[in-house]
């Protein structure tokens, strides 16, 4: 298939795999999550397990009308619903977990449970965002806007591996990665710029796979605007054409997320990487379409 450049492209990729994906939805009692569930069922033929803590009549009715596609698990509270969804993955009955009307902390507590969770030893959780920005010429990915406060070298390495795996599943063959900072200079006072040099060396040695270009430090404008790079006399295959932005910390990444959402009217989707199954944790304020695209991203990213 052609590489994903827009969310409409992602929707086509999702349609090709949706009937094979089994989705566990935790507390699907809010209107937007219900809309996503019904769309996945009616338009894409997905199979879903609804882990409900308030036994909504809506879920029971949906299961009665679609017994081969919908399963309902009745739970006493939100924590029990989260554990039920995780158990479905561990038992091989679900491939993706999606958050509904449950606090993210409650869901992640079940995911991170050392005995019965989904995080394998040596792995870290990280958040990947995909954004369609009207002023940019293709889909832009960035990390980490939700999980890791200040990633160290090992965490940055994991983030890049996770993100590039997802992007390759979207048939993006050449991946241009910009390591974000406020200048183009390496400075020991900013330890992330030192890490950036080590990451570039890893890439030179083939650590992140073929056709992966990593450059930086550079600012966001340079990474995404060719004219800015030319003014600065930066000769780069990444600058002005970045596919993936790696931010130095959660504060900067989350600020970027909120800024492009408000001022650029970006459409965004996000997923948690690093667990044994993709996890979708949309914000309570996210629209139904953003939640749908987040689920589509997670389902398409599965190998």
C-alpha cells in the first residue's frame, strides 16, 4: 500500500486490517467512545470486548444485536474494568486496549502491574502522536507528549525504535527524524544534546534500520520549514522535511501538542508504545474523530 500521508490514508489502511483486530475498550460509557465503537463495528467489521463498570444498556443491546462481534464483560468498578481488558490481551483474546471513561492513571496501573500487566522486562512506555497540520505537507509524528518526563539515552533509543516501527507499518519507507532543541549547538549544559550526538552515531552504525535519517539538534521551525534551514545555511536531508520530531522532555512535547491543536487546528491521534499491545489513551477532551484515528493508528501499527 501507499505510505500514509493523511488520516484519510490511515483510514484506508485500517479498513484493510480492522476485521482481524480484537479491541478491548475500558469503560465505554462516554458518547465519543460509544461513537467510535459503533463506527468500528458498523463500518469496519471490528471485533470488540466492552469492559463495562456500569453495565450500560447500550452495551448489552449492541452485544445482543451483534453476538459474533461484541462481547461484554461486567465489572464492579473502573479498576476492575482495566484489569479485565489487560487480561483479555494476556489471554490472547484482544490485540489493542482503548481507554473510555476511565482515568489514564487507573488504566496504566493495570498495564504496569508487575505480575499481571503488559510491560515486558527492559521495555519502557512511550507516547507517539501523529498530527495532520493544514500548513504541513505530510503527516507529522512526534514524541513524547504524555509519558516520559525527561527521557535519558536508553529511553530516547526506545522511543525512536518504537516510533520508527509504527511508521514503517504505515509504509513510510524513508524516515527523517529531527532531534529538537532551541539551537543547533551541542551543549553539555543540556544533556539531551549530548544524547543526540550518541543517537546519531547509533544511526550511522545502522541501529535504527535502513533509510532512517537522524539530525539535530535543531528547532521545530528548522525541522519543518525548508526556507528557515536555507537561511541558516543548514544543508540537511531532514530540515524542512521532518517526519518525526523527538522532543527533549514532556513539557516541550506536550506544549507543542496543545499549541498545534489550538492555533493550527491540527487533527491528531496518539498511542502508547512499548507494552505487549498498543494502548490508546485519548484525552477526555478529544473529539470522536481524534479517538477513532487513535484507535486506527494502534490497530494498523500491529505487526
